[in-house]
C-alpha cells in the first residue's frame, strides 16, 4: 500500500505539469500555464521581463520583444573594436539564447548563471515619435524606468580563478507598447541601457550592454557591397554555418531553382522559396536529423571563378525596378558535406559537389550599399560521386527539405 501511495505521489506532479503545458498557448501573457506575471500592464510587463530573463527562458523572453525592438547601448560602453550603437530583435534573441544556453564565445567564455531583478518600476506616457505611424494613431505608449540589479557569472579562461562575476547596477529605460498581436498584453519596443553606478573590478565596463556584447557575434565576413563580394560572403557564411548571416543575404523574393537532371523522385519540386531555403539551411547547420536518421556533421564550401555580367531578364512587372541594375554571377562550387548516415556501411556519407552555379543578384532594398541574392540556379555536377546518386547542391539540400 505504501508503495502505491508513493507511486501516486510521483505521478500527480507529472500530470499537473502536463496539464499546465497543454494550457500554455500564449507565452507572452502568463496566467495560461506559466508561472510568470501576466504582461497586461506596462509595469507588469517589466516584472515579467525580469522573471523570464532571470529564469533564462528563451521562448518566453522572445515573446516580450516587439518585432521592431531595438537595444540601444550607453554611449560610454560601446566597444571600440565593434562600434555598434544598437542592435535589433534578431541580434538580441541570438545573444539571449547564447547566454541562457551556456554557449562559448571565441574567448572561451560562457555564462554559468544569471540573476536579475528590476526595481523601482515607474511608467510615464511617451509622446515621442519613432517614425511614420509610430505610435499608431490613438495608441498610448509608455516609457518605463527602473533600477537594474544583474549578476552574471561567466567562466573566463583569462581570469586568474577561471571565473568573472559581472555585477550590473544601473538604471534602464524601456519604451513599451500594446502587443500588436494581442492588445490586452504589452511588449518592449525600445530598451535604453544606462551607465553603471559602480564599475566592478571583475570587469572594466559592467553595463548590461557590455555584458551582452560578450555574446554578440562580431561580423568578420566580407562586406556584400559589390556583386562579387556578395558571393564571397555567401560562401563564408554558409561555410561557417551561420544561419542569421545567411538569411540576411537572401532577397524576400529569393528562389532556389534545381537542376532538372537532379530532381529527386521522392521530392519532385523544381524550385523552392526563401522560407524553404532558410528552413533547409537551419536544419543542415543545426544538425537536425531527418526521417532517415541522417544529420550533417560538417560543411565546407568554397566558391571560386566568380564572374558577373549584366542581367537583362525580366522576372515580372517592375522586376528589376526601373533604373536598377541587376547582375548574373557565375562561379564554381567546391562543396563537401559530411553526413551521419545509418544506411551507409561505415555510418557516414561524404557528399562532394563540384559544379557551376548561377546567382541573380540585386541591390538590397533595405540597405542602399548592400547586395542580396534574388535567384540561385543549381547546375549539373561535373562528376557524380559514388557516395551519392546525384551530388548536386540541390540534391544534398533536399535531404533536409
């Protein structure tokens, strides 16, 4: 009997948690299965912000950031070697994920623990204009000030005892707005970092932004300010398996067109769009396992013999836009993808792709100095490799589509 009661006591918490998870369909709101404060007022949004950050909960944290979120660094804490003044939602999410998951940066540092409290939370109506229709007519936004008490313990090979404790004590300002996806809730539109009250001996600059900066990826790739350099950068970020940088190189109308001779019978598609390409790359770069038990161990890519010519093709009404010059860039592909493969005798398949490739590139509509890929045309491989029937770039990608 005692054993039955013990088993029941073990099962009941599991059933309770399962029910809570099933009911949690709104990570931003709270009260629907999570234990955080519901973000239904500006003050409670900031309370929830502190709770999810302290809990290192990436999913709940991301849900609190508006699609136009920006983190603005304190001018006195900008790294001269990486002189950015602010970053957007995508960078903030990447930084948070790295800090919360214990990701190790290039200096061998990773966060062991995070403790955050935000106090003295004070909202006031924000009458600032942040651009056309921001705030939208009739919508009230607030600027919320608070006090930050943040402690981040970091494993640090450069420290004498192998650990650095970052202690951040400063003010912080948030601009908050009603959640466009749920007007009963609130999200963070802007976050302004402030100077730390006391610099701690463990670190020269103990602002929140300075700590975050340790886990921000510094862009060391070629700048995509010409068609040729765009393709060079394309190879660099693909070789580095950098999903974020890769996505930025794909135009919103990007299409990958497969070589007709390498369309797999199980996947009879002739092309796919940006959304599919991003998903495929994310799966390849992230070691995702497909239904056949295959996942990528490593990717090595080089693109050479890069040559451009004017593109005169019309891709539809106003494509290219009047007065805009597009190019078709050809190059040689040397791609090696090592795949864990249960169907292979030695458990591994090495895909070797040697082929030409064509890219149609255009000026980046969102960056007047940059270029992006509008179309990518896969070509027949020079030599078929025994490790795979069709070792074109597209046929390798299709394993993760």
